[in-house]
């Protein structure tokens, strides 16, 4: 699975003109050269940058305004059942005034709950990466293993990750390792599948060269397969982290303890809807930060044609 690439139409036309042969290239070059002084001499040339900035900034602001406007209308129509954005904002200021307080194992600030959830995600995801990425290489590299494990993956992958939570509680006898086990299960499939697909799509010419040079399997894996498979592998990592962050909230609601999911469930038991809405925004913001960080990582380590 490769991330989609969206090109700027103006940049695409400029690139096509630059690579055009003969007179077409010369005409494009002369046109672009002639256009530069005219554009720079025009008194309103700087307004294009302002327009571009507005097109980048205003749509997200309008989207947020639409969300908060709809929220305010729903709050007005529900009486006092759903708090308004302003009431939630005042409550959020109080919650984040001391996010790391601790008054016992079941009464801790939102900061500690988020850190506990991230710790579980990191442990479960790390174990899944240690197992899933090498397994994906082997399954993609060897036809026998591919035919052996494809039916098992097709059978187990559609199972909801929360269905594995009771198995984790039964085996590990604890809520925390059971939640980590659930994260492990939901994270391993995207990494196995994307890595295996990447290995299978390596051009056969590369493998022919390796056969001619009589390279060992280790050399093939490190010098040929790994660079070619890296974009697929990072896509699997991004999908796995997103799924893990979704699942941990539901797992913590069922297992209890300290965590953002448990915090949501505890606030529901206290009928504190404001804190539930705050938790929803916190979960979304943390997930967005994780996604942006992995996009940066993928952009730094993948080839230009697969960057998103």
C-alpha cells in the first residue's frame, strides 16, 4: 500500500514544460522568462501570496467554525444535557490548570492518563513491530510461507481487537498486560501485510542481479529489499499506530486503571459531560500529533515519488 501523491497543477505544468523537447521547451522557457518581469512589475503581485495563504488558512477555520456552531445549536436544543462550547472551554481551563495532579490511583490528572495510554501503545506497538516487520519480510520473500500464513491472516485479521481482550485477561491475569496484548494484536496485521506486499513488489530485475552476484539472504534483505520496502513498511507503521490509539481507549474503558479511556468512562459514571467532551478533543489532538510525526518520518526516509 503506497500513499497517494497529489501534485500541484502549476508545478506539474512547469515540470512538463521543462522536460518538453525542442521548440516546445524553448517556447515554454521564453514564456516563463517573459512572464517573470511582468508579474514582478505588477503592483498587485504580492496579493497572490496573500490569496494562497487565505486558501490554506481559511477553509480549516471555517470547518472549525462550522463544528463549534453546530455544537452550540445542539447544546441549545438539548437544554442542559450537552454543555455549550463556552462552558466546556471554562471547564478545560480548569482541567489543564493542573493536568498532572495525583490524589490516588483512581484520581489523577488528564496528563497522567494520556501518558499512561501512550506508554501502553508504545509497548504494544513496539512488540508488534519487532514481530510483524520481520514476519512480513519472510512471508513476502518465501512463497511457501506466504501460502502457509495467508489463510491464517485472512481468518484472524477481521476479528475485532477487543475480542482478544478477554484472552489477554485470561492469559496474563492483569488489566495492563491485557491492554498491551490487545494493542499488539491490532498493530501487527498492518505491518505484516504492508511489509509482505512491499517485498513481493520488488522488481524482479533487482533479484536477478542479486542472483548473478551470488548475494546471501542477509545481503539481499539489507541492500535490496529493505530500501525498496521502506515506503510500504512505513505506511504499515502509520496504519498500526492509528489503529492502536483507537483501540487503547476502548480497552481502557473495559480494564480500568489509569488511562485516557478509563478517564472517559470514570467521568461518564460521574455524569461529567464536559470532561468527556474535553477527553474527546484530547484523544483527537494526540492522534493528530502521532499522525503528523509519522508523516514527517515517512517523508524523511522514503523516495520522492511515494511521499504524501
